[in-house]
C-alpha cells in the first residue's frame, strides 16, 4: 500500500535530521578508540564550526603535535585527562578571534611557542577563556616589551576563568604563565611553579601572572585557593604583577606564596611575591575617574620570598588602598646582591593607605631597614597584629636600628612588637606609639589546619586572649572561629 505523501516527507526529514546529528557528533570527536586515530588532521576536522570537541584515543596518555588552531566560533575542548596538545616548541596551540568563547577542560597544553603574545593560548578581544582542570607546561612567548603570556594571553575587555589547573615552566617577557590585559581574571584552586618573566625576553614583571587592569571601572581580579612557588621575575612581582586602574579591585584569598623571587636591582627588584600599583586610564570600557583602587589580601601566607631590592613579600605603591588581614609573613627577604641594601623584608609600602589586621609578621630579613614593614604613619594602621623577630642588617653597620619597622605607624590597638627599638639611638622608633613590647612566643611555620601554613601561638603566649573583640576578624587565617577563650588572640592564629 502506498504511504501518504506527508508520511514519506516526514520520514525523509527525520532521516536527514538523524543523519546530520550523527555526523555532527562524529565531527566533534577526535579518534575512534586508538592512539593512532588521534591525529592533527582528526582534530582539524572536529574543530570545524566550533561546538564541543572530545577525544577517543584510548585510556593511555597521548600527545598530538599541532600547528596553531585559529578558532572563529565558540568551542569547548575536553581532553579527558589523557590528551596533550604540543606545539613542539615551534607553534602556538590555540588563538581565538574577537568575541569568541573558548573552554578548555581536562587537557594539557605543552611546548607552545610564539614570537607574539600568548605562547600556548591567545584569547581575542572581548572574548572569554575558561580553563578547567588543565595543565600548561613549558609554553613560551618571546615578544619583548609590553607583551607576553607564556601560557595564556588575553586581549582587552575579556574574561579569564581558571580553576583546578597547573602552570609549570612557562616563560615570557611579562606574565610567565598569564598576561591579562584590561580583562577580568579569576584564578582558583590552581598551582603556579617555576614560571619566569624577563629571562626569555626583556620585560620582567609577573613571574606567574601579569595583570594590566581589569575590565572597566569596576573590574575585578580574584586569586583564591592557589599556590605560587619558585616563580621568578627580573623586575617586579616574582609571582604576581598587578596594575589596577580607577575603581578596580583585587582580592587575594587563601593563597600561598613561597620561594618566589625578583632579581633586579637599582630601579628594579620590587616585590618578591607581589607588586601592586594603582593609576588611572581612559582606555576603552573605562570612564574618566580618580585612582580609587582596592587591593585585599586575606587568609594568605608569604614565606621564603626574596627581593633583590624592596619588598621581599609584598610591594604596594601609587596610592593603592590595601587591606591585609589574617595573613602570615615569615622568612621573606629583601637584600641587594652586595648585602648592604634592601628595604621591607616582608612588606614595602611607598604610598597609599594600608590597614593590617590580625596579621603575623615574623622572622623576615632586610639588608638595610624595615625587615617587617618599610613605611610610615599615618597611612599604615596596625590592629591585633604581631611584628616580631625581624632582622635588618643596616647595610653591615652596627647601628641596630629599624629592625622590625622603618618608622612609626598608626596604632589601631592590641598590637605586639619584639624586640623593642634601640634605646641608645634616638633615631630609632617602635612600630607604633604605645605598642606592647613582649616576646609573642611563636611556633615554627607549619600546617595547623586550613589551606595555608601559619605561625602558631605557643602555650602561654601573651598574644592569647589579648586582642580586641570589636576589631578582631570573625575567624582566623585557618577558618577557626574567634574568640576561642572569651577574648580573641593577636595575630593570624587563634589558639584553641
């Protein structure tokens, strides 16, 4: 019996739809289950038209050597935690056109190379780059000057989101791992190790991350739950260089900065771990305004970072408003190669207001002065803070002055310093007028709970139960509730 025409037409349309759908799925998959089937040509086919691209290369790790892939449509690429895309030291891996969104998941990007910005990935103007559970190894950008991004470069008015990812051994002029230009940046739960800025090409800022402004007046930069270790910059910001504009805000929370360094001297060598400055701009997506930039650090540890000039842990300037709380600075150093100079072993503040609350600053070193903090009142306010056993060598002289601090700061109450100023030198000053002088009895830097290491208060410490409940923060650096004993403790650690 003949079928009615509309049934035949419907069947034909369904057939075409299913066939087309099956081809789309096949085109989005690289490989047919074997390593040999996962080739660059198969990847090229899968990338046509964008969409979601996955790999079926078997269960063993597999590397595909590729030339640069230029993406003009929104694309999601999932390596299923077994695929590495390698530029073989000669090619960038991905670049995107303007307005394109690229998501990379469970993928390794290795040995990318570019003589321009972005050795591994270049994200175009007003684009969005999302990186989830990825690894970036040994990617390199050799473009000198105001350029870089060994692993990732983002052009202006864009968004970068990075989570649960690892960046190791990437190199560039600026931003050994990431260069963020006038774009919002959020990095969480990630690790940056051994990335460098200024070694492969002149520049030298942001060994791991270089940020040149967020996206617009109210743009935000967020670093949360990350570890930065052994990153190097030749000029500023061994781990992180941060230029903020107008009303930009940066929040650094639950991070560890350890063993990062900045090697330059003279007018260089600022911020062994972090260098941050403020300013104004009339760049696109900004409106004219004053410098009201905000820089927030909380629940973070700076340990063993080194500057060959100023600010072993943190350097702030150009009128940035800084808030540092529930944070530990231990074993950071600011010392010139001749061992006669070095300012601000833990913190160097050149301008802008800074509030320091429930912070422990101990066992840091400066070759000249201010091993704890180099900066002066009234712009720095101390609350519930310990500054102890910091050592400044005064350029090899025997003055024994300005060990913990370079000058007096505003006493916001309930602070501890040890030892006191040199009573035999009228030029020396304590960290604040009326500060309590007493040995705080701190333990060694160690994992005591939470995401970051702290300097615990030992039993009998005079810092226990002597803080101010009205100004102490609700929890300590580890997340332990305050107070534990009726009155909160001084410093970043709340004793149970």
